[in-house]
């Protein structure tokens, strides 16, 4: 897998999580407010983790080029 493919997968996963967050309020009657809060917090944490991975992957080529010099 290339870096670009990996970043695209991460972006698609983030979009899926964001869409999930958008639809959570519609599920509040079935799930209850505590479950909505938990799912929202978990999804936001997941997005933050994905963004950290993206940043690390985007920085990686700079380190590789520095090490090979």
C-alpha cells in the first residue's frame, strides 16, 4: 500500500465517522442520551487518532530523506 492509498483510506474512514456523528441525534429516542454521548465521544476520539496518524504519515518522508543523507 502506498502512502497516498493509506491516507485516502484514513480520509474515507474519517468521513464515515463524521457522517455517523451527524446521524446520531436522529437515534436519540432509540439509544438514549447516555449512549449518544458515549458514541459521540468515542467517534470524536477516533477522528482525533486518525488525524494524528495522518500527520505522522505525512511527516515520515521528511525523516526518511534525512536519514538517508
